[in-house]
């Protein structure tokens, strides 16, 4: 082996390269100290980077070698101790030089700024990166780098900026993570990407304290060091930081994260104290203000409302106020008294997500107005959440600040519809009223400023409108005691009594109209009845409530009858209110319910209640001059007439006859008003008189009685008919009945005589009588019956048979002559083909009674009725008037 003293510089360099590749740092150090002039620091760093084994786990020898470069002066080692390897010593000068030129030495990267370049720092940084690439972690390199940190400020700066943050992430905070960022990657990232990359690890833990810790211990030193390096560098990779504002990026990250996980971002804001402690510049006040503004932006960016989000939002606002020196005492109140200034003006565009972080945004600028407005929004959000209608803060801000009156009315309607659906707990409606009134003004005081009413959640609504809607809600929920306590009993009630009454009436009608059954013990009718029963004593003079009372009574009674409207639609109570003439419903009942006519008293009571209910409404009846009793009487006649017609349709003549004789007028003078005309009684009597039973009775006596009843009804119709137009039809029907009666009379007489003959023939020792003897016997029997009426069971048909038409007409002529306006002679009715039968005695019950020994014959009663009818009917034709209608004025006396 050749001695080192006789070797050229090329041989020394080759020998140094050989020692470096073998990792013999001790011999290399000796060589360096012996030939320092040949092996300067730059060359050694390049040799180490090019040939020193990177996979050597122990870095202590390299540390010792690097430390020895500055400790021992040049030439301190004895050259005689070194012997070159024959492969190197046998090389000629030119060959050694040629081989030196072929060495591929790596350049030393400039990790530190050129103006303050430190070769050692650049080597340490580059060597650390190589070790990191091999090991995948920086944990083994910590001691290696830390050994040199104190020797070079630039290295220390790099260490604090890059290695320490990565070391904390890998070793302290997330030792089990597999995709942690390294030093080389961190150096190449922009601030925006770097912050997002660093914070993604704490984001995974969903722990706000981890985010705050990483911001303080990882992001802050990296951002602070990177921006400092940027200011010191002129041309390097750090120029990517130029123009970027790192803390704005952190703010933007928090805002973006709040969309995905609001509570995590908000809690992180509350946990972190911001860039105050890590930023030393004249912009510290602006950074604090911007960070506080970010807190308000977070609240507006909350996507949904929960109890937890509201609580953390209050903490965020409190933190923002603390950062800027404002008071946030109103956050502790359930109903904070918001007092906004008159110049509070905002723009809807500021609520866009991209505008919330702008420094000029008046919603998020931290001042007294914006904080109070946001506190009002949080209070509104809490109330809506308790009602079950959660809403985001930004949406509430739009409704409060920019909502129209129509929108606010819709919001109030939505609230009042939702509240009754809360079945998890009992609803305190008095508390609900307080909440709704607070939502209108953001104040418990009725004297809240106009600004509050303008921007509050229901601020576009007047107090009276809100109170009326609350009254409606109370009534709908059955809170009748609350209505009395709040709106009726107090002397200074929030609404006039008349307005409360109108809302009660409207609530009753709403329940009534929504009812599907008329029974007042079921559904909507039950609720309508309950409301009426609860408030009727408090409004004793209310005509509306009185009308409703009658309406409910009528509807309840009507519900027991079968009634179907057009197209098969079942009857509902609202059908009564929409009818122009509700009495037509009773007509439908009589048409559809075959047995309804038998319950006339019930139907009459329903009709009277319908009339007393003033349907369709009192205003529609304002021009009706007829008194109530007259309208009731007319209704009774209408219903009775329909019941009579229904009875006739059901072939129940007896019921129809009873209704006519007991329910309708018997004389024209019974009308309630001289201006009204009874057009029902005579029509009912005429209709029943014309009635023909579907099957005639087999008994002759029953047939005669039935015909006599119908003739009696015809006589009643004749008497009650208001004009002579109906007389011809009535008389024509009477004549047909008279002919039929004559036939029945003849048949009855024959049967009676035949019966008597058989009876006489059946006597012991009796012989057949001649015709003359039979006539004499019949005369004797008739006289005996007149003298001894009690001696027999009843009169014969000859006595009780109705009078003939001409007998009735002769009596009518007599009555007509006596009551005519112009006296008529004995021949005054000859044009009518009627002649007198006697001396002109009146056909009344008295004369008939005197003629028959005190007993009024049935045919005489009927005759008298027809006579009176003819006198009024035929006399109408001739201009005559009945005696009871003659004008009693002096000119006729």
C-alpha cells in the first residue's frame, strides 16, 4: 500500500469516497483532518450525500464526524498512519484525476435562503429528508436534527416550521395513523392545502379540542414559520405562499367545516383562542376581529337547529363578544329584550354562504346591532324548535329581515297549526301566547321599538291580528278557560269584546261546517255545542249566539232522519247553511223518509228553529218586513202541507185528514196578518179532498164515511180558497163525489130496507106486507126514532147522508143574497141555474139543530161549510162579500 503523503489530491478524493461508501466515518474524519485543504466542507457534504449509506440505523457516527469538522484544525493527523488501497494507489496521476472526474457527486440543495446560506443546515435538512424517505417517519431523526439546531438559526427555523409539526402529528397526536403527512410533503404544500391536510386528522376524531390543539401546535408554528421564510426568501419554492393570508384560510376552513359538521366547527371556534398568541404583527387587532366575525358566520351557516346547536351557538357568540370586548348578557334570557337601532339596515345578498365571511358583511361584523340581531334569531330558533318546526338561522334571518306581511302571516298560520300536534307533553297555551307575542316584537314589553317589530320573526303583523289568531287557536284547542281569563274577564283585555265574540262565532261556524254528522254529541257538532255552551252565558245579548243555538237544535233533530242530497251525497250540517231556503231540506226529508210525516211535531220544531236561526244570515233578512211569528207560522204551514202530501203519497188519508182539520186554518180570519194570504190550507184540503184511496173499503159504511170526509175537505177548501179561480175545480170534484154519494145512498137505503124486511118477516106470525103497508111502517119507524132518539143505536143513512149539490147550492144562494153588496131579489141567482127550496132560512148549524130536535146532522154541517164557501167564492165572482167581511164603515150603516 502506498503512503498517503506521496499521493495526489485526486488519490485523496478517491480514498475519501471509498471511506464514505464503506461508512467508515472515523477514518474519514482522520483523512479530512490530515488533508483538510483537499476535502472542504462542500465536498464532504456532497460525498456524504452521494456515497454514505443511508440505511445505517445508527446516526451517532455521522453526528460525531460532522461535529469533528469544526473541532480539529487542518494537518492535525500524521500522514504516515494512512495507507492507500492498492486499487487507488496503483492509479497514475492522470488515471486518478480521470476517475475523480467520473465521480457522480450530488449537489447540495439550497433549503435555506441564499443570503443566509448555511451549508450544514442545507445538508442536515437534505439528509433528514432522505432518512424520512427510507424510514417513512421522522421520529428516529429527531435527535439527529436537534443536535445541530442550536448551531444554526436557519436550521432551527426550519426545524420549528416543518419538523416539529410533523413530529407532533406522527409521534404525539396520531401515532396510529397510516397516512400522516411528512416533512417533504409539508414543504411543498401551499398554505391552503397544508392547513386542510393538517386539520383532516383532528377532523376525523370529531373532537373540537383536537382541532384547537392542532391549530395551536401544528398549524400555527407551520404558518408562522412558512410566512417568515417567505419574507426572507427571494426565489424559492416558498414563493407559493406569496399573496396568501393563512389565517383567513383557517377561518374559511371553519366555515366550510360548519356545513358538514356544525357542532364540531363551532366547538373548535370556542376552544381555540385564535391567532392572537402566535401572530406578532401590527395586524393583530384586525386578525382578532376577523376571527370573531368568523364565529358569527359559523352561526349563520348552521344547516339545522337542535338543542345542542343552539347551545353551542350561544357559546360562539359569547366567545366572539369576549374577543371584541362586547357584552353578551342577553344570551342567558329565554325571551331576550332586543333593542335594535333605527339605522339597522342589511342586505339579503349578505346571507349568501360565500358572503358571510366578507369583512363588510353587516350580519357578521361583530358589533352591538349584529350581536343583538343574532341573539334574537337564536331565541326564535329555540321557540320554533320547542314547537317542532326547526329552522336554520340563515332562513330565519331572511324571514325576519326581509319577510313580507303575507310571509309572516303564513309563518304564524304554520305555527298555530303545528302546536296542537305536540302530543309528547301537555301544551301550556298561556306560555304559547307569550312566545308568539315575543316573536312578533322580540320583546316582552308591548312598547317595543318599531325597529324590533319590523325585523322580528312576526314583525310585519299587527298586535290585533296576532291576538285574533291566538284566540282562534285557543278555541280550536278547547282552551275556553284561557280565552275567558285572557280576553273576556280582564278590564284591559288585549282585544275588544265584540272582536272576541266574532271570533267565537267564527269558531263555532267552522266546527259546524266541518262536521260530518248533525248529532251534537259527535265530531264537529259536539265541539260547536261545547263552544256555545261555554261562552253563551258571557254574551247574553248576543243575537249571533242565539241564532247558532237554534241552528244547532235544528241540526241535531234533523240528524235522526234519512236525508241524501243530490248525486247521493250524504247530508252534512253545512248543507243547511248554504241553502237559500233551509226549509226545502224538510221537504226532502218527507220525500225520502217514508215515516217522517208521522212526526209532524218534531218537524215543525225543526222548522221553527231554522226560522229563528235567521238563515242564511241576518243581513240577508234585513229587508224582510214580516215579523218573526209570521215567518214561523208560514213555515208551520209549509211543513204541514208537505207532511199532508207525504201522508197522501203513503196512502195514509186518515193522518192527512187529521192534520188538515187540526193543524191548518179553518177560516180566512185566522191569518196572522191581513196583508198575507193563506195559500196552503185550502190547497192541502183540496189535495186531500181529491185523494182517491188505492183500495176502497169493502164495508159500505166505511166507504160512505171516507167519501163524506173528502167532501168535507172539499167544502173546507171552498171556504178557504182566496179567489174564485179554484171554485170550478172544487165544484167539479164535489159533483163527481155527489153522484158517487147518491149511488152509495141508494145502495145503503136498499140494504137497510132489505134488512128491515127480513127482520119483520122473521117475527112469529108475521105476514108479508103490501107496498102501502110497508111505506106506512117505515114512516112510523122514522117518527119513532125522532121522538125517542135514545131508544136506538144510531141514525139511519137517510138521516146522515150528505146533501146534494143543488141543495147546497140553494143554501149558498140564500147566504149570498143576504151578504151581497148590492141586494139581490129572489131571482138574483137564476142565471146560475139555482132555485130556492124553501122560505130562505139560513143554512147553519142552529137551524139544522132546531129542525132535528136539537141534534146537528152531519150533512147539515158540511152543507153549511159549502154554503159559506160558495158565498165567499161565487160572491167573489159577483162582487159580493160574506157577512163577516162586510165593511163596517159609516157609509154602509
